[in-house]
C-alpha cells in the first residue's frame, strides 16, 4: 500500500520550471508592494484622529464658537477642535 501524498505525480507545480515560479513570485511581490503604497493614507487618518483624542480634542467639521482648531482629522476633511 502506497502512502497518501498531497501532490499527485503529475501535479501542476512539479511541471513548472523554476524560472516560471520566480516570475510568478516576482509579480505577486510587486502587487503586494503596490498595495502597501496605498495603505499609509488610511493609517495616517487613524493616526490623526488618535493624535487629536490624545490632545483631548474632538474631530468636527466646524469648531464651536468657544473652541479653536488645533489640527486636522480624517484626511484633513475635519478639524481637531479643543
């Protein structure tokens, strides 16, 4: 009785050449890098909002008459008012 294996003898991965595998990995890595370049904006928005709350402020579109803007929140669309 033969042991069970996860990849059959004529599997797709075994038939691929190392150059082809490297090309696919390179394309996947470049897609990951392109995706990661779009992330800092979202992380920056979260950082701005947290920084505003750390300074005991509130994120609003307009500050009340007794408040003053001390920064920005959520992609510079709102003001951090204190």
